[in-house]
C-alpha cells in the first residue's frame, strides 16, 4: 500500500509537471518548454496589445519575439556547453521571471560548472557585438529593433554575471570557492551568504533611490538564494 501511494504520488507530480509545461520545439536534443504561467502572461499581453491598434500590436509582438530569442539562446549556450562535457540537459524552461536550463548533476565538477555558467552570458555578449555592427549601418525600419536587441543582450549578459543566485555569476562564484575551500558544501554555503548580502544591498539601494524594479528583482533573488540554500542535490553530490 505504501509503495502504491508513493508511485501514485510520483505519477501525480509527473502529470502536474507535464500539464504546466508546453514544449514548443527541440534543438540539439534539448526540448524547450514554456511554463503555463509564461504562456498565460503572453496571451494577456497580446490581448492588451490588441487594444493599442494594429501597428502597436505588430511592434510589441516583434519586441517579445526578440526577447524570447535572446533568452532561449542564452539557455542553449548553457546546454551546448554542457553537451561538450557529455552532461545531459533535461530541458529548457521559460518562465515569466526568466529561463532555466535544467542540467543534470551540474555541480559535480567545478571547472565544468564555470564553463557552462559563463557560456550563457557569452552568447549575449556575442549577440550584442553583432547587434552593434548592424546598428552602425542604421538600416531603415529595423534600426530601433536592432537597438532593442543590443540593449536586451547587454543587460542579460551583464546582469547574469552578478555573483548572486540564481545568476550565472553565482554559480561561477561557487565553483571558484570550491577551488579555495576544497569543500563543495562550504563553498555552497559561502556563495549563498554572499548572494543574500548582495540582494540586501540592492534592496537598500532600491529604497534609497526609489527604484521599485530593483527592489522587486532583489527580493526575488533573495528568495531564490534561500531556495538554493536548501537544495538537497548539493548534499547528495557531496556523498558521491
């Protein structure tokens, strides 16, 4: 009976996950999925854009497509870097607060984690350089979209290098600390503390200069860092 209940619970979780994720395509063996919350948010945005007129609808739709392209490319940067080390990427999930490449056993090797973590922002920096070259030509009708493309990529690339979870910079910090401490558990705890400190600093900065967006992002980082603190995967890897 206990075994049956455990199987039923596991099946329920798998079913719940499937219902909340919508696969849109598969590239290099890695499926890209939209979380149901992201799908609903996009639908609501499209409904709102429709009230602004046809031109604005097309304009805003292109902006969202550019954002999604940059975000998905960033995550595939991680996935392809992982593939170089024969590390499996379960899937890429796009949510309203960003994307995540769900990589199996990422923290097992610090050197590999650094490369995989940096690969995402590197894609954005490369896109930014390409975009700046195109921007210099001042191509009619697409000039502003190229500017937006550059802006999105430089923000995404630099922001993800902040040494705080769940940013890629936080994972790079953890890997570097592993070299210093020679202990994955200690390095994980130290990096979490640094992440929380950085988040608190951003919250204070947000209140000082009345930056609501910064406060919201900082609180989100603080919550996610706390979630990372209780990630049992790290402790399982330590026992291997």
